[in-house]
């Protein structure tokens, strides 16, 4: 399955008064890491992916995290994201956030769907099957497109 990594500097605004990361920030970072994973796999930023494939997005339908060790202001962390399970129209992405000392700080998982406009409900959306070329890149069956 496809994997991607990115680093992030933890800034003052990411932290609570105790100087450690405010937990909801991790979910924000995981969302950005998912967008980066798709961009790396497909060789295009999210707005182009939406246009090219005629989708509304890849909305989150389930998420959870296990918080193992705190991260603090000034830390540089690495987020490793990997497609864990790809189904017909949904997928699971596992995120592992590592501190610079090699400690696994947070592990999260997201379930998302490939979503298109639902013609039967104004403003609605529905899950649709992943296009074959997208599925091939996300499973690692095809090489990512390099930009």
C-alpha cells in the first residue's frame, strides 16, 4: 500500500497553556497528511484531483487516535501516513506521528470515502468506486506520478 511522510514544526499556537499540543491539532495534521498522501500518489494537488476525477472530496467518516507521548512547542515531528485498507469506495489511512527522539507519540486512523454529487438529493453526496488508476496508485500496484 502507498505511504507518504512529512515533517512539521510544532508552533506556539498548536499548544495548550501547559505547552503541549492541544489534541484536536493532531486530527488537523492527519487531515493535511491525507491530502499530501493523495497528492504524492496521484501527482497532483487536491484541487486538481477534485477537478480531474469529478469528485466532491474524500470525506472523513470515522477517526480515532491513541495518544502515547506528548509533543511540545518547538518539537519537530514526522507524520508517516499509509493506506492500510482500500475497499470499493472507502479506505483506511493509518497515521503515525514520531518525535525526533524516535518515540511514537500519536497513532491515528481515518476512514474516508470517495465521494461524488448525489443527483437524487440536492446538495447531497454519495460514495462512489475508486477509479482503477487511483486504486492502483493507492495500493502500490502502479507507481506514483512524479510532479
